[in-house]
């Protein structure tokens, strides 16, 4: 089958690779759509931290935001999965340690991460092997574009829950990328008053087009009391801004990751009685994202600027905009095309 493979910093190509097999407890999924995200771009540039820690190495097959249809099942997997449309968790724990048995498999020290960690092949390929335990069924109301946005949606869902974005709460989202905008949409469905800070005029204009009424730059951000601040950026100064701008007794949620260390003064947390929460992955939030999409409460599809084939992935990772792309922050890949 065909798969996109990053062979080294700045180098990637479509290769013929062995077909995956459904090992015991696993299924094979025919991939219908996969998303490209910042983590994938970091692997392409060579800046991804796992390359330095030894958790990942070239060549690597990326892709962890995906959906498709089950085409084969291994021993121990029910035949009812065959033909079902699914997406799945990126984080694959060992299933035996205390973290896994306690429902925190995404924190397992021995975990695989699909398309990211310890060599588990990713979804920028025609087919993908996945443990059945990681699968999340997709209803008919969730189409291919939505299905490949469940993984970032799960991240956003967990961030909104951590922010306690209840009706009437004022929530500031730092960053107008895919996850930041999904946080904004989901918090709004909960009745929160949502504000978004974006770096570029393009991102701010797009956020406004989604219905976000209050979109700011750092210079224009008003002196309002924010009950929660969600840092969905990758800028090292944003965590500090989140703590500075959250109301005493409020919640600062960190889901963005900078390429360099961020500095937060713990006295600002203690003296303002602020709850700080870190969010790693969409694990535990995938089903919630599916429910929001299926019910029509959140429509993530405008975030997709373009859908390309495998041969276009290297250009996308290098930062080149596909022809005819819209204003959204997300590019999707259809591995079935050219």
C-alpha cells in the first residue's frame, strides 16, 4: 500500500510499504481522511522533542487525526466491527500498569502514540492497524471531514471541561488555530461568553467568521475579568499571560505546547487561588466531541481549508498553501486520491 514517510528533516515522500495485518486484538482500517497538525510539521522540520528524547526516530509515518472503515479484524475482536466507520484514540497504553487500569492510558510510560511515538505507523496511508480497544464508532451524521476532526475535538472538549465553561462564564482562548477555535465553539455551546486572542489578521478574521464576537490582539485585549483562560497557542509567553489574566479563583488551562520553555510564577497561582490544568491528548474526550458533532451543536468542517492527496503532504508540511485553499487552519488528506 501507499503511505507518506518522513525520511529526515525536510524530507518526505510517498512509499510503497507492507500492508498492515490485524494482529490479535486489533483491526485494520481503510483510511478515508486524515488531518495534518503542528506535531506532524515538527517531525518534518526536525524540531519535535521526541526526536531528541529517543521516543521517535526517522523514518516515521505520521498521522494521528483520522477516520475510516474497518476492513479486517484480528483474533478476539468481534465481527460486528467489520464495515463500521470509526475513528480512534492516538494514545495506546500497555493496559497493565496502574495508570492504564485507572483509566489514564494516555499517560502510560510505555504507551505508543499512533503516528508519533515508538514507531506505531500513522494514518497518512491507505490502511492503518489499530487496537480495537482504541476505536470510537462514528454515526452517519458525522461525515469524513468531521471524523478526522474528532481527535483535535477531543482535546478541545477536555480543555473546555477543565475550564468549567458554564453558562455566563467569561472564557479567553489564547490562539486561533484548530484546537483554539474548537475550544471557542464548544465553550460557546455551553453558554460561555467567549473571547479569542489571535496573532495574525487572517486567523482573527477567520475566528470572527465562525461567529466569535470578541476577537483581540495582545495589544487590544481589554481589561476584563476572565473566569477561565485556555492557552491553545504554541508561544512561550502565553502561559504567563494566561495566569496574569485569569480572575482570582479561576482556572488556567494549558493545552498548547511551545518549542521552548515557558515561565510561570507559581506565586501568581497561589496568591490568586488559581487552578492550573494541563491537557495531554483527546483521550477521554473523543466520544464527547462525536456527540457534539453528531447533534449539530458544533460544526468543525469550516476549519478545513483544503483536502489533498498523499503526494501533496510534503508541500503542506513545508508550509506551502494548497491551491484553492480556504481560510481555515486545517489541511486534510485523502489517502485514496493521488
